[in-house]
């Protein structure tokens, strides 16, 4: 933004000395005093200049100086920037008789009140700290009351707005937020599983600490995702902001810390993949907030759909907040100013911004124009200031987005606290299934459970609803499922609806409309848009695009009641892909298809590959009359070439997930084989934000006959789950090393893996299931396949002595020694150690760190080692603090058979340590 474009509300940067850190002489105080006077003169028009107090005289009388309040706001990379005062700078001299209570003369308050909306914001140093917290709070109440004061003539407008907002919010929150609803109304929302989402790791030392092979119970929680419920989100956000403030500021910077916590503790980011339920959840929270069940008694609830915002036009903050709910609400600037000031000063405000990934941001740099409450600017600038807490810092703000787009934001305006929606948990899935299918759900649930890939697909609410819709109309089981297939089935259903009988139906019109809107970033369509697409706005059948199936479930494509828009963005993206693959001329296609690799085109790209599925294309061809199919082969070849290039160059996790998704959606043998043959020999995707459906997509490729033997598959610290483990089991014959640390796998997933490992022609070199809930059931399953595993790691896997007996027996009978068994941080105790003693001679490396073992357990293990014909390479008994000296006599008798012994923190006396070292010719770590 150049200087000429700045208007009177645009902030200008000035600087003043930092009063917290600068020790001034008398001359320095005079300079500071003059600077402050000049700021006041520029900021507030005050007739009585005596209200501007002299800094030097105040200092000499030991009286505190109060400037503004602590509720000032920063911009730029977190707190390395100046502070913007959104209200007039107020300087007040404390009353000597009551030093803890700052006072303002009524004349001065009136003068300040008259200038609301006319002041130019100034910039102060971020670390300015002038008074104690108690004084700040008291003075802040006095100042806010003057700013947000609404005269009697405007109270009616203010109350009318509050009433209209509540009524509109209830209606909006009750509207369709998914592809489907009951014919009599929306499907009641169900609770979705949410977890805290760690920020990306940017520190190399932290990244090293998170290496799954260097984990300890202490480091394991560095990026652990914990479950979050809606009413805890802002409490957790404040905790996160406090932790960050403690890291950024010195203990004496009390005001800066408080300001930082307020700004960032009231902002929550909510991420999830397309169709996961972000919009449905945000509307559910809006309804609960309106009823008082969430976040207490709120004065205002704003719900803003970002894809409905025109990012090319300038707006005001109040207009932005009302853009979805009351876009036609009219008030004068004079009426708007006290209203937005009142909203700014109210802590009982909730603002939900749905779909931040649809924001048309032109820049992701750290530089953001500083705005006031009354500025007029592009929506992009307002959103960035709102996320950063520079505007409306007291209001609770929720921003929903797809994950990749949110993390593209610069850290200076990215939410500190982010939650991720993982989709339906088993209980909510069953609840939703019973709502839609009634008694039929029992049968349909069995069909879904027969295929773990379909189960993983159904964790996403949109996928689940469409799958139910398909199964209620088809009795056969689903062997392969994709979103493109299910949407295509819905379209063919629509073609057979009653109101279309006798009409020459084709979907060319919808495809054309969708493509135009997607290209131009349009959410709403006017009459001219419909005409351009060939749709008659008065009589066309497309204005009633709803499909009702056998159980009265209505799937809506295009809404044309008051406003014309696709019921969900997924439909617009699907029909855009239909236009791209089936209607667009080949010459034009060559110019646009490479855009599919961009973030904005991600879902359109997914559906473009989905149309490469022969079954999808054949079904769509009957209802897309303009498609001849002559260009499909050439388009598929271009997509395949692009896919291979992306696969070879891909380094980040998001791009690799796109490759897997596209390949699965296409379900094309030639394309899958080409991707499978290009896979690297080591697939390491730790912390890649994978869900079970992503693992299913990867395994779909690995199962291909053309895929090479993958030396290493490491998906540690992702939500693989039992469904993902089941998918991996089907391609485990293609792997040599399988590492799945902290992947939320339980006994059922372990059993699936064990069944397939048991029949492998060659053993796995490594199986690492550490930090999963293996437990006795899973341990028993692993015992059955231990002959096909060389290294088994089960650190912190919820294992006790139960189940170890079966494993020990199997290890004892192995024809070749097990190279390594790691049971560290499992409380197996002396009982478990005694069970392992019978097989310790057949284990080369035994890791038993912090297993609750005492002297009895060590004595029995020592006996087992002593009778071994070959030495054990390594025995680690560290951190078993109850061992003590009692076992030393037995231990020294087996030291000839232990090449490396580790017994740090085992309660050994210095004398015992000397005895052990003197008796061993191998390496001892005590």
C-alpha cells in the first residue's frame, strides 16, 4: 500500500521511547514529555491543554502516569512489532489520596468521547508497561464506558441488531450444512472426535527430540494430540497463549503478557479434511451458544461464511461481521461506530468464521496493514487482523479451515491453538446411522464392517451419509468405494426423480455453472449466471435439485430458494471436474490441468482423477449429453504424466497424500501401476497428519503387483488406528520394516497384522508397535507370528505379565534367536521377568528399561542367561529402581554371557557397582 492510498483511518507508525527499559535523565524526560504531548495533540482534539500533564512534574511528585490501557494490539511476527492503540490515548494523573484508583475529569472524558471514530491510531512500543494489573482493570472500565456509550437515540438500533442477529443465527445454524437432510428438516448433528493439533515443528533440535526411536515417557508428550471438547476450546487456547507468553516475555513484562494472552487466547483454529464436518460442527456450536449451553450468556453471536465474501471489494468491520447473517442491514457510519465499539468492549461475543481456506488471500507475508475498528479495507486485511487479535481481542473467535491452507498463514496471524476434527467415532457413527436408516442400519452396518477400507472411508461424515444412501438402494456388498462413485450414483438417482420425467435431462448446465463459479470464486449465482449456463431461472428443473430416497433422505445439489448456490462446496468441485474432464475442449484442458496440483484445486483434482474410473465415466456419460469421450484418453494420459512428476518431486506430506488420494480415486490399473513402480524404497511419513483413509489410499498402491518391495514403511505418530492397521496388513508382504509408533492401534489392529505376518514367506526385519495399546490380547496375537519377526519393539504398549507366558514359550522354541525384544516402560514386574527368563537365551538384545522389575526378577533372568550356550549381546535393565544389591551375587555369575550390560538407576550401591565391573570382561554401564 503506497502513501497516496492512505486515508484518514489508515494507521501511521510513530515511535516513542520505551518507558520500561529506558533510564532517562532530566533532559531525556523532557524529550519524552514533548513526544507524548505531540501524540496526544495528533490523536485527540482537546480544547483544554491543561489536561495533558507534564511528565517531569509527575515524576518529581512520585505520581504514576497512566497512558491508554494494556488492551493494545500488536502486528507482525509475534510481538516483534509496535503496538496499535485503537482508542484515543488517555493520560490521567492519579489522585494522591487514592493512588490505586485512577480518575479522569468529566471534561476530559467528554472530550475523548466526542472524538470516537475521528482519531488516528498511533503505534507504541510493545513492551510499554506503566501500571499494575489492578489499576489497569479499574481504569479500563472507566475508559470503555465512555467509548462504548450509546445515546438514547441509538439504543433502539443497537437492540434491534442484537435481536435480528439472534433470530438469523438460529435460522442459519438450522440450514443444511451437509449434502443430505431429512425431507422434514436437517439431520440432527452428532458429536465429532476432536483433538488438539500441534503447530508444525520448525526447530531442528525439537525435531530430533521427536524421533520415534529416541522417545522416552518425558519426550513422548511433545506433540501428543489430546481430545478436546467444544466448551474447553478457549480454556485450552488461553493455556497455550500463556505458555507462549511465558516463553516470549521477561517476568517483569506483566502487561505485555496479559495483552498477548487476551489476544491469542480468544482465537481457535479448527481444521479437518473436506467433508469431515467442520461446517456442521460450527453451526452446532452456534446453536448451543445461542441457547446458553456453550460459553455462557452471550450478547452477540456472529456466523460468517467466508466463501460468500467478495474479497475484491472494500468493507468495514461491522459489514464483514454481518455479511452472511444480515447483509442488507443498513445503518449510517455515525450509528455503526458506537455499535462496533460496544462489540469491541464486550467479552460476551462469539464470532465463527467458517471456511477460511476459501479466503482469497493475495499475500501470506508477515506485513499486514494495521486497521482500526472504523477502517474501510479489503476483507483479507480484516481477517488477518482478527486472527492475530489486533481487532476485537476480547471476542471469542473460531476459524474453520482445511489444514494445509491454515498452516500456509504466516505465524504472526496463525491461531496459536488449533484443534483437528477427526470425524465420526464409533458411537456418533452408529447414532447417525440409526437416524438415517432406522432398523435397516443393523444390516447395513454389517456390510460396512466386512471391509475395513470402507469403514475407514466412512469415518468422514459426508462419505458415511453417501455410503448409507448407496447401500439403502443396493443389496450387494461394496468391494471398492470412492467419493466420485458415490456422487455419481447420487446424480443418476436425481436423473430418475419424478419431477424430471419426460424432460431431456443432462448435467451439462450444472457442470458449466459450477466451473464458471469455481473459476471466478463465486459462491452465489445471479440470474445472469444461470442464463449463461443455459438454465431458465423461471422454469428449469435444475432449480429443484433434490433427491429423495427410500427412507425420506433428501440429498440437495443446488439451493435456489432465496439465494442460488450449491448446497455444499463439494458439489461445486465435483461438477467443476465433470466440466473439466467431459466437456472442456482438449486445447483448453492443456492450459489448465496442471493447476490441479495447487491447494485450491485439490478436491477438483481428486474428482478429475475419479472420473478416470471407467465405472464413473460410463455412468456420467448417460447424463452429460455434451460428452463424446473422444478426448478422455488424451486427458488421462496428461493427468498420469502430471501425477508421476508430482510423485517424483514430492517432499512434503500434503503432496504425497494428494498422490495417494488421486491414485485411489482413479481406480485405474495402468495409472496405479505407474505410481506403484515409482515409489521410493523407504517411506517415512512421521507426523504427517494421516488419517485411516490416507493409509488405505497408500496401501491401495502398495498392493499393486507392479509395486516394488518397500524396505521401510514408517508412519509413526499418525492416526493409523485399527482400520489403517488392517489396510497395512493386506500389503505387509511388500514390506521389510514396519514402524508404527504411537499410531492409536489397539488389539484388533495388532491381531489383523499378526494374522498376515504369520504366513509371510520371509520374516519382517523390524516390527515396531511401541506406544500403542497392544495389551495382553495383542501380545497373544503377536506370539503366533513371532517366528516371522526379527526385531520386535513394544515399548510402552500397555503390557503386563499377562500374555507374556505365551510369547516367552514361542521365543524359546524359535530355531534362530530373536535379534531384539524391547519391552521398555511396560510394568511387567518380577512376574514378567521370571516368564522371560525361560527364553532369554534365545534373545540377542533384551530391553527392559523401567519395567518395575526388582531383585527377584533380575535373579531369575541372570539364571537364564547363565545357562545359555551363546552370549547375549545386550541386556538393558536401567531405571528399575527396586533392583538393589540383593541380586548382585546371582548377576555376577552370568556376566561372562553378557557383552553389554546397562543398569543405570537401579538402586545399586557403589560397592555393588565395583563388584559387577570387576567380574566382567565386557562393557558395563552403571
